[in-house]
C-alpha cells in the first residue's frame, strides 16, 4: 500500500480498494474517504442527466462551459459533468487535487464514459484567483462553493468529509476576492453556493434558488 503524508501526519493518502483514499485515525478502520464518481443517491444514471435540480437551474440550461473554482470533493463538478456540461475544476490543495485526479481517472474507465468517448472534467491545481485571471477563454458560468464558517448540523457522513476538508483548507477568508475574480472572468454568470445563514457574497443577486439548508445565488452579466 502506497502512502503519501499530508500535513502533520494525522491525515494521509493511501491506495485502497482500487482508488486513492484520504484517511485519519477515525476513518482508518472504516476504509477512508475517496472521490465518489458514481451518481449520488436520487440522481438518475442516464446521460446526460436531466437538468432539473436546483444546481442545474442555477447554472442555466443554456450554459455550456463551467469553471468550478472551489472544487473540494468534486461532487458538484461531477454532477454537472453528468448533466452534459463541459467542466473545468480548480483546486488549491495538492492533497485534494490528488484525490480528485484519481477520481477522474476512474471516471474515464467507466463503461458509459468510454462508450460515449467522453473526457472527464479538466483539473487545474493552484490559486483560483490567479488561475481565473488567466483562463484562455471566458466560460459561460463560474461556480463558487467557498468554505463558510460552519453553523449548521450535518449528517455524520457529510460532517466527516467536510470536517476533513476544513482541516485541509480552512475557511475561505479570501472569498470576496474570489468572487471579484470570478465576476471579471466569467462570460455570462457567477453562481455562489452558500449556507442559508450566510450573507450574499456579491451583494444582491439577480436571483436566488433555495434548498433546505443552502441556496444558490445567481449573478448575471447584462
């Protein structure tokens, strides 16, 4: 089993069960956490998946190209990919980027991806503020899911994955600068996913779509 030390050694990467996993003392016996590339519970397995979710409504049915500038565990990026969007991901943590890249490599070997000759999302490693300023062309949509201070209780599975992500990345204290960079770089819209208690990141949005514990603030360029 190959291992790569992350941080102070409390968190590490290991190849288990055919994929790269993130482990700590709590998850060691449970098998660890990996980037899940299959549809989430409740999502359809058809491709392209129907654009009915709030996420799809927020990014827009006429959108083709999306940059997810705060990739995290890549679940929203993968959901958008399964809907047929062309997705580019940005991740600043080398640890998370390694997990994401492993997930995308596994995705590329899926039968439904091979049959349709699809290419997984593109992954860029680095500071999103800098990378957004140097995109080769403007995407239709830039998607932001910054790390806000936690205030709400979550499910055990979500809590663990998000807790580890927060340990690695911390809160996004530069999220206002990130929004400004996204607004300058996008061709049509910026979508910000945030907890329901957070103030809108870019001021009053063009529209907001509300879920149970979160919302999508949509900012449209005229």
